[in-house]
């Protein structure tokens, strides 16, 4: 097949075939009434498949040129200098938190037993790293209809052991970054923004517009298929702080002290002439470890997909905003029965979903059953109240965590709230169908 062809010619022929394969077999048929409406789905075309095939033909597999390109591109989009691609959003949260436990941070190092303020109304992997390390999550309540941290409770959550705040922007809606950052600065606390559900959201702070995830000390993203963009599995950790970046890279890359990229040696020029720990002088710096780290790198195959997604990403954000706006307008006159979501002040959300809370007299479970029976997918707001889940059974009632107040609003969301999608693959007809079914079901 490739006789008398150069490698470049053969590669082009294969990639041209991939384009044709996409057009022949992968283009989705237009949605018609009665078809399933998922809460989220991948949105891609031949560019993602071509990049994936190109990376596969190179067969580098681990982090490589596409990874470098993606990290640079995402950093430019976010306006932040340091981006590290990892294998999932959960890994991104793990590294983000563990970075705060580094001895390189000296007196600001998070130690076992120190406290981290967060919420129980969200996804578990925002909290899991705190508990697994042996720090203490301190749960505060949230508010409706923004579904983010109740900043009025932050001072009550503070103790002499508090070292950090770790919060997610719920379904794309930014939390009150003004109040939270002022609180963190006042008390010299770290701030981690779990930005996994909010990539592309913006917040105005002191007259300047920021992308969420870049206001705090560290931000995280997820590229799981339902998220704002995808590479199948994948995530990212980003920061403006060079020291935190050094720690993040170390933790991602086995905990090693060396900064040489995979497959390269001696970039610093001091591979065999330094002494670390109680190792002998000149011990190979490639195998010197300054942290208890992991291997959480993504593959170049994933990054290749991400590079194509990143080119489309601004249009994804605009479509999410348009879908949200259309759905909310269609439900404006049912607010006597349903609480509709509202953007945080000073924000422009890149909505991940459309979150609804049932008012008195509307049974959430029955409403969701009716919507699902119309072939429309729904989701709960993740854990609802994480402290009520079986994973807390063995630590419930212990000092492994602390709760401020009674989490009454968190419990209400657990009992009365659900959400539907606004992902960029949705058409106006799909949005209108969802609105019609929700209206008819209450």
C-alpha cells in the first residue's frame, strides 16, 4: 500500500482516510423529537480523530509534543503561565491539595490535623485528598439559587488550625471570589479553585476580568467526556506561582526533584554534582525524590484530542451560555413551583448544567421520573450532602471532619434539586423539548 511512498506521504494518506472515515461513519444524525437528550456528550469532528491518529502513528504514547502544545494553549487561554496536564480532574485535585503539603512551603505547609474549609454539596474528589492525607475538612453550607459556598459562614469555620480553602465553582457558576479571596488574604490561607465544572467562566474582581481557576493559588480542570471539553480522560492543574508549579510537577512526575522532561537528561547541567538529603554527593538527580509523588501524567494521545478541542473551546462556551439563556427564558413563568439558577454577581458563567430546585408541593423524585420517562437525562447535584454517604460511615461522629451549623441548605439540595444539560451539542429544538417536558411534568 505504501510502496515507493515516503513516511510523510504515507502519513498524509492515512490521515486523509481518517477524515473520510469520520464523514462516512461518525457524523451524528440530526436529533428528532423522541430521541434521547443526554445531560452531556462529546462534541467533536474529524480534527480530533486526525490528531489522535497522528499521535498514534508517532507512537510516543507518554507526554510529548501534543502535551507541550496543549499546556501552552490552555495557559494562553486562561492567562496563566504554568499548566500541568494530568490524567483526570480527580488527579488534578489530588495534586493541587498535595502541593500545599510540600515542605518547600515552610511555615505555610499544610500538616496532618490542619483544617481546610470546603463544602459537602459537591463532587467527592474535591474533599477526598484532604481526608486521605489526614487534614480535616470543615464543611460550611451553601446558598440557593447559586449553589455555592455561603460566605457568611466562613469566619465561623475559621480556627487556629485553618490553612486553606478548597471550593468548586458549582456547575459553572463561580462562587463569590471577592469575599473568599478577601477572607483568604485576611487570614493568610491558600485558595484552591476546583474549576472542573467551570472552564471558561469569568469573574470581575477589582475591575479586572479573570477566568475562574486563575484567581486563587491553584486551579484545576477535568476533561472527562461530559465536561466543557474532553480528551476522554484527563485534567489540568494551573498556577501563577513558580514554587507551586515546581511542586505540582514534582508530584505529577513520581515526586522527583529533577525537572528534565521525559526522555531528556541533563537539562540543568548539574545531574551528577549535587548532594540531596543523606544521599551521596553526585547521586543521579534523575532519581532523586523531593516529594512522595505519583505518576499522574496524561498520554500524548489524550493531549492530541485536547489540542483540537481547545481550538473549538470558545464556541463551546458561547453555545453553553446561549442554551442556558434559552432554557431559563422558557421556564421563567414556572418560578412559583421551581427555583431557577442565577449567576453569581460579577460573573459570566460557562454553564455546565441547568440546576433546578423544587419548591414546596413539587416532589423532586416524581418530577425527575416524569422527565426521564420522556427520554431526557437528569442528574442530582453530585453527592448532595457528602457527609451522609457510606464513605463517611467509619468516620461519622469523629474528629476526622468538622461541620459548621446544620447544613440545612445542603440537605435541601440533596432532597429537592436536580439538573439537566446545556452542553454545546444541544440544538434549540432539544432545549425547547426539555422546557416543554419540564413544564408539563410539574
